[in-house]
């Protein structure tokens, strides 16, 4: 069986957030194409302040999974770095102090830097050489442009290399209100393109960004592979007065939910006082103790199906960001009516616009929710449009067809011309979390 290596620095517990779900979906497509995906993670920084975690069953799509500086015991991954255990204890103590009522700078949460954008160390490179060299890899894929270093480390031919772009980092600060508060990486246009150009192929998640890359990187092959979902409507329409927001703890999600609670929620309560909002995902951490009445913070839940079954309306109030908003596709696949901002629909407005009420202002957003609550016909129509959009544009077989074709070409070394750029063809970045 042909072997595909994926090099990643995101913490992969399962499909617990958009980027993880996207990578796992691509790995499943590799399986479906008759190939075997393997995952190597050369940086122990992916643990952050979590000393151990247990992976979910969807991680089993990878034939092997190793992390530098981490011991694997079945599904458990345990950090061998004492500093991680120390920081975990300090973070827990600070959280307890805040819950008790202590204030002050010493109680403030201090997350570690976001691992995907950290500079590679020589230890990272040496570990990857050691772990990857015995294999004959037909294809090597970097998860995010920051992992393009792997191609130089392994001497991967350009025709057999690809970068999963996820989104355009340099475009995020200007993508909307609050973009200057982004938390991942600060990159210029030229710096990001220099990293992306190190692969023979770039895998884009949506049409607008693919079109940009087609013009900006004429020597590269651009493949569009959106987040894929099978349509899976819940058995009941849900309660229109029960709203749902799902998101991980990222700057776009935190800022968007904060805007909704501050600007939209009071108007919604005045017009429809029986409305309730469930918030699922790690974004809840940023609102602990400050959520208004009627808002339930669920945190990270093991199964989102019950949340979607209860909710009659899903909201996506993002004010900035790039890439494809993967939770939008998930909500549509569940047949749920969605109220979303224009930022949420970037790159998919043509395919999803008829299934979504789009609103850029707080007044319009609240009004869209109220309109859905008052009209069963409108909810039914949007639900049908949502399932139709997913069936036509996001079902795995059609959505990942170009990716499967590239895999077959790359495995034969015929994915396109070009040469591997030298390992030093990179740009300095600054990263935060």
C-alpha cells in the first residue's frame, strides 16, 4: 500500500475543532484513495500546558501517530517534559483562584505559544529524519505552511509535496472588525507566499483563496478541498427558541461570540425573551463567569449530536477570519437554519448563501433570528436548502475529488514541474495564543 506522511504541529485529540476535523477528513480521503496516512509531529510544544490527553476513535484513521517528547500508551499521550506538568499545575491554581474570587495580574491566564507557528529546532529536524527516513513515502503533506520545513529535512521532491493551507494568515487582520486581535501568527503576504511556494501543490479550503493562490503562485498546483460532510439531519426540527454556537478557543470565535452577547443578545431578549443559547466547545473558557442569563456554557462535549438535535437555529457571528468556517458546513449538514455574518460566508457565499440568513449588523443579526423563530415555513425552507448545499458541494466524494486525483498523480511523481526550494527559503514570523 502506498504511504502518505503528514507532518503536523496541531494537537490532535480527535475532530474536536475545525482544523482537526479538516485534517482527519483529508486523512480519511487518503484511506479512501487506497493509500495509508501516517502522522508525525516533531514538536513536543503541541502539548501546550496539557500534560496528557486521550485520543478519540476518529484518530484511528492514521496508520501510525508519533509525537516527539511524548510517550504513547494506547490512546493516551503523556508529555515527558516537566515544564508542561509545572505549567499545568500553575494554570489550574490560577483558575481556582479566579473562581474563588481572587483578582490581580497573578491570576491571569497565560497560555503557551500556539505550536503550529513556532520555529523549527534542530531537535525537531533530527527527530523527523530519524522517524521518517526508514519509510518510502510516496507523498509528504505539511499541515499548515509552517511545516514546509519538512520537505527540506526529508529531501521530498516537489512533485510529491503539498501544504494543507487551512486559511490565509496574512489576510486575517484585514478580514473584518477585530482582525487585529488574531491569535495565531502575524505574517506578511510575501512571507506567507514564500512558505507556500516550497510545496509543489497547495491544498486550499475554499474558492476565493484558491483563486488568489492561482494568481500569486503560478508555478504551483492549487487543489480545492473544502471541509467535507455527509448530510445528516437530526430526526426532529429542534426548538427555534434554542440557539447553538459551536467553537474552539480561537480569537475569531471569542471575538465573534463576545460581539453577539454584547450587541445582539440584549435586542434579542427584548424581542424574544424566551430565547436561550447553548455554547459548545473550548471557547466557553473565555466566558466563564461572565455569560448573561439565558446562556448555557457547555464546554467541550463528547458528542455534538444532542446539541444540534435540541437547537432550532445555529448562529455564526464571526467578525473576522479566513479559510472555510468549518462549523458552518457542519450545521448545514445537520439541516439547521443558520444566521451568519458575511465573514462566515467568505468563499462559500455562492454555494451556501441560499441556506443562510446573512446579517452584518447587530440589528440585522437579531432580526434574522426572530424572523426564523416566527416562521416555521422559513425554517423548513432553509433546512432543505442547507441539506441540498451539503449534498451538492460538501459530500466527501465530490468535495475531495480533486484531492484524490492529486494523490494519484503525486504518488507517481507526476503532480507538476518544479524544484524543491532550499531549507532556508523561509521568513521570520511572530506567533501568539
